[in-house]
């Protein structure tokens, strides 16, 4: 009979099958009181579910008010809240059909089909929330029961639930013998939903919730299928946690890079150019150029060679690399020469035949490059290489193109054309560790310069299914060890992600936390045994024989577009002086001092600073206000006394009035701040 192993390694033996309720109660009354579910061998289960074999378990509790709730607790609470919401919606708006209601990172949603004459909007939220509160106050138990597949399907057919029937059929196709329902209360009397669970013990355990928004969705995500309405909500164990979450969302809205970029003229996306294609305005281009120069300087200093490659490549090149036709759905369509198209159309070739002939390689053409790797491989391979030449490190800010779905596009974060901080290292097996370490050192330097010190790394390793992976298992062992060892030298948290390796090699991903605690996944460092094979790369070893080099792909910041999008939100547009598009603005207090203001500007510009003059007729306070709105690090206000004494009155962003400062002194201070790439000293409200 079941032996239950607890997280501390201790055992409890039970003579008969046991439930989480019994186990929690045996451990202690307090634990039972806060228990809401149970982990059984790594899976979340109902607290009342029966355990009849030896298992490792831990009790899921609602946690403490002041701590972040566990992912498992949130899962249970949010999925249960989705049921409560669906019941309330059915009460408020009759004639609905439920489709699918999962928990998510941020809360939960339910996709619902409403009859044609009824549209739900946020105006309905308060009455739905009232019903939800009532259901929660009733603290009805979630009760699970099963029907065998035939009986279950018959019931759904009788109910006429087209969508639930589809869910059920898919569960059965996936191997389920039974279908499970959860009643919110008594089966047969109270509200029920076809659902795999698990759920909370009862509705009363939903501590705090909020309905968030309404969006449209399609059945199975297919835009030619039924149009559905997705209603989003969120829930937490305690009201204070909900409030913190709402505050964070508000803060994130305030920092939305698309909104800030519009105010500061950083970039735009013009429908007539194309969705997801970024036009960098002069201000945004300054940020990008400074960042590129900073990274390039370190690349060159650490032995990288910069290269350039074109924006397109032949289909055949990408057939060799394996990027075509396999990833065709995420690529722009191929470019075929018009002569060729004419010839095949004269032959009477249909579109379907044409695309087939392109896929199988009977017709060649070009694609906008989805990856820079093959181009760099050709540069490496253009010269005979000896072991003495290795490692060869080729770097490029290389622009690549991906066909993202239009619904997925989002400012700079999700785009269709982006520039990777890409590089490919060709090295010997023994050099892999050192190369990975070098990549990580560069990332560490760049992130700390930008004040993104709070980050972690994920090391993607193989799982047990060895058939999935290309290359010699012995080399894999070595490379995985190299990745883990290198990651451990970073002195930041790192996790091993089994099964997260690419099929061609292990990888390291970076996840940074921004100023408001949100996590962003950046780019990767990846070891690759596959492409050197596919392109038959060689170098001559000390033994005078041919050897296969190992490739390391690294684009640690991912794309410059996305990285700058993150930086805009991280800094809230208040960039450090070295990145600020306009570093200094000189404001004359009246027309009389325009000449001096211009002279000050010339002095600063001669030092390589980005500076403008505001000589408008506005009052100086109005000029200050505009300068502050544009988040310029330094405003220099100049009047008669300044002109006589050779000073400027300095107003520093985030700090305020610094009074009159000798112009030479100001120049040497700001020059030092820029060359040392200092972070803003204060990152508070503008004043
Ligand atoms: Zn459910
Ligand atoms: Zn690559």
C-alpha cells in the first residue's frame, strides 16, 4: 500500500489508498487548513484525489500573504476562478456556449461563443463579478466525477455542446478512456463543466479576483473558423497580491515602449511600409548606433572580426542549412526570377505545382534571410583553416526576416525584420568551454552597464530521447558540461532545462528582470554540431589531418529591436546620458542671450555631445517643461550673469537645479559621464 515520500525525504506508509486531505491532516492541522491541492510525482492534483501507489508528494498551500504565491497555487486558483466566471457569465448572458478556459501566466481566460445578438463588453463585468462573489461566498466544493467515453460523448451530444464535444473527442483521441466533469457543488444539481482539472477544494479558496478584458479569438486559433470571445480575468490567494499585480500592470502601461517611443520620436511602424518593419527615426537611431558601437568595441577587443552579408540568400543555401523548406511558414515567401515564373506559367504550371517545385529544389530562387549562419559559414570556409587559426569569431549586426503572424506583432518586441547582435565562432572541441565563457563575460559586461544586473540563465540540455539529437553523445556530454561550468562562473542563478537543447547542441538563454520586476527572455549562446557537418567544414589539425570544427552561435541580446524595446521600458525613456538621443539642451532666458546660448552649444558640440538650443519665444519655464517631457538629461539655462561669468545654470533630469556651474567644468563632467557610460544617478519622477 502506498508509501508517501514528503519533500524533506521522510516517509509515511498507509495501509489503504490515501488522499491529500488525509496526508495534510496527518502532518498538521495548520497545513490542512491552508492546503488547496497536492503535487504527486511532479503533477498538480486535487487535494481529495486518491493516491494508491508509492508517490513523492508535497502539499500545495495558499502560502503567506506577504510572499509571492507559488505557481501551483496560482494554477489551481485561476483555473477554478475560470469555472466560477463561466458559471456567472451563463447566468448573466443566457445562450452562451463554453469552449475552453485555461489558466495563464497572468491569470486565466475563457473562450465563449455568444449567440449572434448578444455581445459581451466590460460593461457587463460588474454584474458578472457580483455573481462570482456570490458563488465564492457559498464556498461550494469542486467535485470530480467520470463517465466512460461513450456515455460522456452521448451526454455532450444531448446537450448540443459542439465545442465541448470537440474537446472530449480530442481527449479520447489522445488516449483518455474516461471523460471527467467538475461540478461546482453537487453533481447533477449545480453548475458543471467537462474538465480535466485539477481544482481547489472549494470556491471559497479564491481569495481575490478581477475580470480584466475582452478580446476576440477563433476556434482552434484558426481565423477561418468560428469567431469566439475571450474573457480575461486574474485571481490570487490574497487581495493584497491582486493589488500588487494591478499596480504592476499600471506601471507597465505607463512604460509601454510604443507610447514612449511616440512621444520621443524613436521609431515608427508605417502600414504602407509593412507591419512589423521598423523605421528608426533619428532619435531612435542614436540609441541603436550607440549600443551597436558599444558592443562592437568589445567584440573587436575580444578577438571578433566584423563582417557584412546581404539580406537575401539562395534557397539552395538554406536547403543545405536545413532552414528551407522546413521553416517556410515563418519566412517571407521565396523570390523567384520573373523569367522563370514566365517560363513555368507558359508550361501551364499551377501555383500548387510551382510551390512544390520550389520546395523540392527544381526551381531555385532567393529568400530574405531567416538566419545569418550560412553566410558566415561561407566566409569561414572561403580560406583553408588550420588549428592555429582557430577560434575564428565572425560577428555582424545581421538583419533577418521572419513572417510573424500579424496578431503577434508588438512594437519593437515582436517584428518581422530585426537585427541580431549575431556572431559565429568556429573552434575546436577543446575551445568550446573558453568560447562560451567569453560570450558570457561580454553579456555580463553589457547588462551591468545598462543596469540590468538582475538576470538568470537557463541551460538547455538533452532529455532521455537521444534519437532526437544530432552529433556524438560524447561530444554532447563535453559541451553540456562546458555550458554548465561556464554558467556557474557567472555568479547568477542558473537552471538546467532538460529537453530544452536544440537538436544540434546545448544552449544558454538569458532572462533579465527589468526595473519593475518583469522578466524578459533575451538571446542565446548555442553549441552546434550539425551545421559544420551539413556544410562539410574542415580545418587541418596538428596531426595534419582534416577535422570538423564546432560552431557556436551567439546573439546574446537577441535582436537590437527587441532589446531596445526592453531598454525603453526599463529606463522609462530616461536613458543614461551616453544613450540619450539629445544629451543637452541650452535654453536662453530671453532673446538677448541667444548668442551666448549658441556659443555654449558650439562648445558642447565640438566635444562630440548631442546638443540643441531652444531659442523660441516661450518663457523659460515652458522650455524647461518641454525639455523635461522629452527626458533630456541636462537642461542648461543661460542668462546675463552666465554670459558674463562663462557659466551655465544646470538642471539635471531626476535631480533638479544644480545652480550655476562653470562651463568648462560642466563639459569635463558630462564627457566623463558619457565615456564611462554611467547610469542615471537617480531614476525617479521627472522634476
Ligand atoms: Zn476546467
Ligand atoms: Zn547562427
